[in-house]
């Protein structure tokens, strides 16, 4: 039963950290361009010509 008194504060700490990380990601525009990464896998990158 005493483990509950340890696990509840640890769980609350994890939730607080997750909320802080989520708001940091939103504030730093991590979710602005969601389509670019999804479509970048479909197209090849432009290859630079090699100097010979």
C-alpha cells in the first residue's frame, strides 16, 4: 500500500513534464508543417552532378 504514495507523485510528475514538453513543441512551431515530412518520403532528393 505504501507504494501508492510513491507512484502517485511520480505519475503526476510525468504528466507535468509531458504537458510542458507539449506546450514547448507548440510554441516552437514543431507542428506547423505536417505535410512536408509525409510527402518527402515519396520523392527523391535532387542529386548534385558530380565534378569529374
